C-alpha cells in the first residue's frame, strides 16, 4: 500500500479492479480545503488513459508488475510466439494484445514481457529498432530542400517518411516511441 502523496511517474496501482500506471501527477494545495493529487493514469490492460483526482494521503494498493526479458521467435497465425532465454519456456500473445507494436517486431528481437501475476499485460520494446526498407518512392530529381522526405514501407509493414537518400533494401533505425526515422543503420 502507498498513499496518493507517494505517487511518482511509473508507479503501478490497483484501482477499481484495474491496473494503472501513473503517467503524470501533480500535488495541489489550494488556499481553501484539503490538498489533492491530480493524476493521468494508463490502464495497463486496455491502454486507455484517464484523468483521476485523489484526496491527499489516501491509501491505494500497489500492483507488483513483473518484467521478464524474452525473445520474439515467430508469428503463428494470429499469435506471436516469445521465448524465455533462460528456461526456454514459450508463450503466445494474440496480435490484438500487441496493436501498433507489431510494426517494430522482428524475429530474434529481445523484448520485455510485462505481467501481473499470471496475466500478461503486454510487451515493452527497445527505444530504437532496425528495420529494412522494402519499398520507397523515388525522390524528385533536383530536390535539394534541407528536410525533403519520401514515403517508405518497411519489412514489418510500417509506413514512414525517410530522407531522399534512403533506398530499397537499406536498413534504417526507427524510434519505437515516435514511429519516425532516426538514422541509417550501420
């Protein structure tokens, strides 16, 4: 148990039969009345973000979230198979649980599985991943604008804007946070 005064970014709590992670928090002490804590919470089961205000000092149960490093192996129908590198235990997650993260998964990639008890809540990707460009539009000849970009499609199905000098078959580094091109892969 913690109190609402102990909220910090990243803390996970059990509230109204859901598991939430604190994204933002602000302690407010108005001139009249009692203090309160204004928060922005992400539901770890659905991904929904809600705003919630708690009275200062109330007790809230913490949720013990486990993070386990695993390797993505392959796709089997609508399921994605991951393996624990120490025990070789395999788990399958349905593609609906992974949503937009599918665009960054490549075979052999190491990811973090987030779970609460025996319930798997989702995965945590590295900040940057290397993807291969499989299709891109040709750049307009003579276009020397400083930030000129073109549309590209990666081997995972992600569509993004890349600089004009990127060609099909090249590997690029993409941010999983923003979904944007970062650099050319070495």
